[in-house]
C-alpha cells in the first residue's frame, strides 16, 4: 500500500541531436535547472521547518497509487454485490469479516503488534499477522507505524488521520497519501524499529498481494465446487470484496466516528470517544477513549456493559496457553490487586 512511486517518465529523446548540442548544454537551461532545484530545496526545508516532517504532504507526487488503486478496485467490485447474492456467500463473508477484522486487525495488528498487549510464541504472532494482512489494510509495518504515530500525536500536528482535518479525511482520504512522505525506511525506523528489523515482518510487503490473490482463488474454487460458476462468482464478490470493504469501513470508523461521536470515561488530551456502534462493527475497538487513556491494555471495555468480543478471543487464547502476560490492568496498583485476587 505504501510502495514507492515509480520513477518519473524519461524525457522524450526521439529527436536526434548533434553531438555538439549534447556535449554543450545551453547556459540558459543550466541556470533554469539550478533555479528550479533551489526552489525545490527551499520548499522542502520550509515544510520540514514548519512541521518537523510530521504532517502528511498532500502533493501529487506523494499520492499512494497502490492504495488508491486497491481501495477503488475493491469498492467498484462491491457494486456487483446485489446481482451475485447467495446466503452461503453472505455467511462466509460474515465469518471472514470476524476472522480478519477481529482476530487479524484488532487482536493481531493492533493489540499484539502495535501495543504489545500480550506475549506469545513467534508462530502465533506470525499467524495473527497473516490473518491481519488478509484484511486488506496494508502491510503490518505501515499499519503499525501509522497507528503508533496516531497515538503519539493524537488530534495534534502529526496525527495521520485526525477529524480536525475533516471527517472524511480521517475516515479514508488520508490513505491516498504516503504517511512517510517519500522516505519509508526513515519512517519505519522511527516508528516500528522492533518490527522493521525482523525479516519475517518485512516479508509481508511482498506477500500482501499474493495472499489476497490466493484467497480469491480458494473462494472461487470452493464456490465452483459447491454450486458451479454462479456460486463461484458469489463467493468471490461477497467472501472477498464485500467482506474487505466491510472490514475497511469498520476500522476506518474507529479513526473517524470514535474521535467525533460518543462519551468519554477518561480525560485524555485527544478527542477520543467510546462509541457503541463502532464497538459492535469493529469488535471492541469502539471503546476508543478507554484505549487512548490506557493504550497497552489489551482489554478495551472498562465498564461492565462495554462488551469487547476481541477480548473474549484473547481470554480463550490465554486459557489455551497460547498467550500470556496479558495487559488487563490500568496501572501497577490495579495489577497488584488483580494478581493478589487471583491467588486468593
Ligand atoms: Zn484514536
Ligand atoms: Zn491503539
């Protein structure tokens, strides 16, 4: 999603020129090129001075064509949904929505990779990272870097997706630009040094597209086996694209709606809110004010009615012995009282 832009097209050299012309560039041209370079350098240092390089640069050359193409394509395919509906494909889509949304994004990308809210075996970590990648929200490196940056600068200069810059910007349009402003390595070294140094995590940059193509083929194949071409297309459109777009908008609502609508349990320095609708569609992530107040806490529902289905999955994994040292406390005192209660 954040792959570097291809090199600009070369100038047209189809007109043959004399050797003397090539070897002796015009002094006027040289002066112009030098002036343009100086203007560009001045503009760059101006941006860096005013924003410390934190703000996403909304310039044409910083557009992420991979992200724009990928997200546009998924939304266009969804237009075929009413004509390809089957109940089987709807249930498959709902099941995969939960799998990739709750287990992949909320548990894997967010609470495990971004906030280190629990400890686990490397294979479990990579399993949940793979499921997270299948949600179509980009590589784990970019996702985690953007989200850590969001926590560090929440609703301030440097937040990649604050509704202060408009609700639709925070919901989806921020994705049209590279948050790294062209220097991805520096961005990743700054925000995700722990993951960027792992070859396994860097591999997901290359696995992103093949994993989705494979999923599409499997869905199409299963559909064809159980109901011929019609079911195959239905499984592809619903199981893949309706599900993808559904998970995307659920996650995006955390960034938009949960910073605009809802109540607050804690006085945080940002505008985060607890929003019950987002908590349902985004599997517990809608208790976003709780999360901003205590980011490492893997349990996002803090009041008894704040139901968090991803927390249920974490508890199940804990019972199975697949995760441990789960952060379910706000501070040291709460941790001590919980552990003494467990021993009593
Ligand atoms: Zn937030
Ligand atoms: Zn977070």
